C-alpha cells in the first residue's frame, strides 16, 4: 500500500497527464475520446472537462476505498511516497524486499515513462 495524500495524488496525475499529452501529441479531448475512457464519457458526457475527468479518476483509479489497504492485512506493507524528492519510498521498498540499497535515478525512470507516452 503506497501512502500519499489524496490531493497530492490528483496533482501528480495532472502533471503526468500534461507531460503525456506533450510527449504523445494529443489533446485532452482526444484522450477523453479514447476507448479506455468509454465509461467516463457514458457518465460525464462526450465533452472533456478537467472537473469531470477529476471526478472520474476519483471514482475509479484514485478512489480511497480502492487504495486504502490497512497494513495489518497479511503480507501487506505501507510505503510512504508523499515526498518524491527523497528516496524514502525506495528505501522502504528495498527493506521489504530484502534488497541492498542502490541509488535510484528518478529522472531516468520518468524518461522511460515519457518514452512510453510517445507510443500511445
């Protein structure tokens, strides 16, 4: 279970979304029209709005009930990913997995994702 403040999750989504649009060369409306957003359009209409996209994301992907797994559950762990500038989450994940510490190149990880966006 990766713990991040809900407002922070939504802000991160929009930052990634903007970068994805830039890399893949599509508009908000084109993303909204994509087949993966059929459910969103059925509920919120055919025209994109940031408000409706946020509502849909909060109802589905970022629904607190879907991402709130108590660490008391068997084989469940909690990782604090609130601060993306520190390596706290990576350090905690390594400790859980029993891996030695290695420096993480977060810029390289981000670039891999951005390259993926270009192929969307």
